[in-house]
C-alpha cells in the first residue's frame, strides 16, 4: 500500500463522544447524543444490536439489566438478553433512570431514531456492531437502515460515517456489502498483520493504553481501501493527561465519555 504522507501533515485528533457524551447522560440514548451536541462533539460513537423481532437498537451490553429497568419490569426473564426481547418490550423500558432521576423514562433508541437525532444535530457517527456473532446478517440490516435514512449518499458518506467492530469478519462484511462505507477494526493487530486489515479497514482503533508513536505511525503509513491513509482512533480516553498523551502519539481521533475534558486538554493555551 502507498504511503499516506507524513504524520505532521495531519490535522489534530477529532473528538468522538463515546456511547454519546456518556459521562453526562445515559449511554447509547438520544439524551447522550443531545449532550454530545451541546458539548460540541462532532462525532458520536454508539453500539448497535438486534431485538428478537429484528429491530436494530442501541445497547452496549448484550444484556439489559445494567442500563435499563428490565430486571425490575421482567424479573422472570433473566439473563435479559437484548436478543430475547421484542422491540415493543424494549420500548417499555427505562434506559435513563439508572443514570440519574432527570433522565428517567429515556427510551432505548432504535438505530433509525438515533440516526435522525444525529442528522438533526449535524453530527457524524462511529457505529459499533456489538457482538455480531450473536446476530447473523446484522451487517446487511445496518446497511439497509443507513440507506433508508439517507446516510449512504456521497455527501452523507463524506460528512461522516464509520462502521467499526471488534470482529474483523463483521467489518469485512460491511466493506463488501457497501465499499463506500468507511470501516474500523477495534483492536491492535500485530504490525505485520496490518496490511491484511488495510484491504477492508480505514481505521485501526486500539485501546489507548496499548499505543505507542511507532504503532500509530505504522498504521498511518498504510493506505486503506479508499486510498487515503489508515487512521487511528483510540479509546476510552477520559482525562486530560491521557488525551495529551494520545494526541502526542499522533492519533487521528480520541473516543471519550467526556468530550469537553478532551477538547480543553487539546486546546492550546
Ligand atoms: O469505540 C470504542 C469503544 O466503544 C469500544 O469498547 O466496550 O466501549 O464498546 P466498548
Ligand atoms: Ca462501543
């Protein structure tokens, strides 16, 4: 693959609100997208899974009890797997009260509702396919929803959409279904393996504690499927010192629960 050019020519890292601005609002909800917008975060990360009746919804854990009141409402439904609940049942859950009283009644959003909220705010989306091995065929369903919601036009793709996963197979599937979509692999492949990923990934997105400047440079030296240099977005960076360190390593993006903290840390003066 061709060189992407010197790291010095890259702009500073973009700030990505992790599960929305999840330090300030319940993760993976419309309120978290709103909080990210209020803090000026240009990108929002979110996790997508599938209900029993095939509706795509946002949820990080593969079970519902940590971030909803499923355990209270459905005490006989342990272990409260997302895939075991219908969309109607999910619509009756409270995904906000656990985080704070003022968020009580916040719904589990469908992917469609979340896309509409981001579009209204002019925000970009880093969408993680969570646990895709549980949801055969979810990649095509995601592409369908993205298309229906107007996120796959040239302008929309340029504005900002990346689909990522810890599963390389899932990422490759998205790339093959719609090569125009930019993709990311969550993890830290060995440097020798990076050219394999560069065939179907535009980003390599490792945990921030695993990063070195040499690793970031090795990723960025490769060209991705769209010809531009591979990018590195790193997670989950929640304090100023870690943000400054990540930026000093040359990363292209910082994924954080606290976009205001990271932005302040990266602002000169
Ligand atoms: O976007 C990176 C990050 O979200 C991956 O980890 O567990 O927060 O989904 P997790
Ligand atoms: Ca995630």
